[in-house]
C-alpha cells in the first residue's frame, strides 16, 4: 500500500470535509509535516487516531461539526506547537483530556456549541499562552475561575447568529 506520508512528505495543510468515515486512517498520523488539519462536518467520525499526537508540527486543528466525536485522545496533548484548536459544534464531546494544559502554545480555543462539555480539567490553568476562548454562554461560565489566573484571557460569548468570519 502507498502511504500519504511517503507520497506527500512535505504536505502542510489537509482538509477533510463532509466525509462519511467513522474513523480516520491511521496513516494520517504519519504526515508529520502537517501544520494545519481541518476536519469538518464529518458527522459519522466518532474518534481520532491515537497517533494524532505524532503530528508534532501541527499548529492548527479544526474539528468543527464532527457531531459523533465523543472524545479527544490523550495523545493530542503532545501537540506542543498547536496554537489554534476548534472543536465547535462537536455536540457529543463530553470532556477534554485531563492534561490539555500541556498545550502550552495554544492561543485560541473554540468550543462553541459543545453542549455536553460541562467541566474543564484543572490543567487548563497551565495554558499560559491562551488568549481567546470562543464559546456559548454556558461554557463561558466554566472559564470564569481561570480568568483570575490568566488575566490576558478573553472569553468571547457567541450566540446562534454568530458570524464565523469574525474569527479570521
């Protein structure tokens, strides 16, 4: 079999949109040159490969509207260059990895519409580069205790008539 990482060893950006896959191919984790990975509207996707933590150069991870995605693998905390994480409208996602605080380069986090996200792990205190969180009103209340620790943190509450262009 041909591996994407062998054919496109310098691939920097990958978009996977509106696919019917329940799982992503394991070989995706071998494309270590990736800086941006966008997986949107893949409504049957229920989990990410454990090896996603091998994407050590990843700076942006967008998992928008993956409505069956139930969790982020713990290995995601190995993405030390990650600056932007968007899990908006992942309505089945119930929690974040306990060690999400290891994402020390994370600057922007979008969890708008994550209606099953009821608590944040204590390690979010360690997200010292985090400056913007985009979320709905319920999730904004979760971030309130952490704003006292990180005075630079801006929590942007959005409503249903939110314009995603404002994130650019």
